[in-house]
DNA sequence: TCTATTGCTTGAGATGCTCAAGCAACGCCG
DNA sequence: CGGCGTTGCTTGAGCATCTCAAGCAATAGA
């Protein structure tokens, strides 16, 4: 990989870049979701569940909205059999929302249809992709940096 | 900066990381917007306008939604004097939406209140921030890579 | 047990969103 | 010039999303 020369961005520039990036990603995402006949909120919810099942409460926290909101979204997803409510065995108040097989396929199909994002990622080489994956993990997922060979 | 060792993520892993990252960003963003008394859509619209004024049509394209949708959002933003409609001098059909000073301050205030994101960015050093800024630009803004010193 | 808390749902009211329809301004072409 | 298709925005209908307040069932703690 080449040594690169960059100017250091200010914090405000970086925030603006994040906002622009998010805007671009979200546009691509919601168009892909619409292709699958889903709203952005529904697709976002499916996406969260792709990693692991979650309770209604956990979904509300992750999506930063009121729990009553999740009730309606999950109602509609359940009606389409993309998702299933399962009463928690350890706490009968809790309902765990689980993706059905059709639900998993839908998430994958939506991600596959994000043509703009895919094309952009294709323009990166493996090393850049690795760096991006790592940096995003550290910023948004609280991951530690990779092993350092200093 | 240290030489680092990373494993190469698959495309699917990278897509999932992007989804998680934007989920995290969106949560932080919409909480900050709510602090300012704005919905996520309203705040997103203001954010787009922070870079430059745009016509209703351009906003609809950028936000990947119907133009009639923008009418309502801009109506409400205008009612709060965060935004102004200006008839284009070159095409009287077109209305350019421009941020007021209060609007600019609101965007900046929202970005400043994104504590989770700020804290995460603070954990990066300057070099990492530069790399992140560059990679996001190449993926989502169609920017070319930085000058290479290979 | 009694009580406070937690997880989910319901209903009301505002906003977001898409579609179809409509008006005004533009552009082109005869 | 005059006609005519196109474009930019708005309106209205209909449903989804979202917040808030209220309510019920199950849990946890005293």
C-alpha cells in the first residue's frame, strides 16, 4: 500500500463528512428497501435483527425511539412473516423478536441491492477496506484498535 | 503511527459494519435533533442545506423521497424561521431553500450535541481521523484518493 | 404480601411519506 | 408568435411513523 499525504481535517469537517456519508448511505438504503416493498424504518429494524434477536425494549433503545413505535413496526413485519415474536422463557413480559428465514433473505437482498454503495466499495482495495472496517468499528461499535505491530 | 495487522473483511462484513455504524450514528443524531425540538427528517434537511442552498427538487433527490414530502418539511422549518424559500431568479418555478442564521446555528448545535459520536472520534488520533475522512469521501462523495507518495 | 418498577400495548394527535392530480413557468418547434 | 410537452412545486387522500399519556401484566424488592 502506498504512503499517502493528507491534510488533517478539523472536527467540524469530519462531522460534516459523516453527515454527508450518512445521507448518501441512507438514500441508497431506502431505495433498496423500497424495491423490497419495505419502508426505511421496517428495513432498519430487520437490519438490527440480522445480527441477533432482540426484545422490543432493546429495539427501541437501538433505534432511539419510543417502544410503542416498535409495536406497530413489528406488527407489520410479523404480518408479512419476516419476523416472529417469541415470549422470553425467563421473563414472560418480554417478547423477543426473531427474524424468519424470509426475513434474513430480505435483509441480504436489500444490502445486495445497494448498488451505489457497492460500486463505491469496489473502488477500494483490500487494505483500504480493512482500514475502513476497523475505523468504523472503533468509532461506532466501541471496538478496540487492531493488534499493533509497533 | 504504528504499523497495524488486520484481517481482510468480506464484502458482507463490511456492509454489516456500515449498517451498524449508521445505525449508531442515526441514533445519536436523532436524539440530538430531538434536543433541538426537531424531528430527524427536519434535522437531516437542515444538514443538507448547511453545505449549500438547494431547490425543492434537489432536496427530494438527495433525501431520496417524493418532492411533495419536502413541501411539508420545509413548511414547518420555514414556520420556525430556520429556513427561507427564495424564488430562483433564473427560473420562476424553482424555489431555492436557504438556511437562515438561526438555521445554521441549529445545525451546528445539533452536531455539537452528538456526544456519543464526538467521544468516539476523540478516541482516534489525527492520522486516523485523516484516513477516515478520506475513505468516507471516496466511498460516499465520489472523491478521488489523496495524493499518493508511492 | 404490598408496592414500585419494568415491558409491552393502545389510543390520540402531529409528522412523514407516496401517489395522483393540478397549476404555473419553461423550452422547443413549427 | 402560438401550441404543446416537460418540469417544479403544491395539494389532498391514505397509510406509516413517531411521541406522549395511560393502562395491563409480570417481576423485583421491601
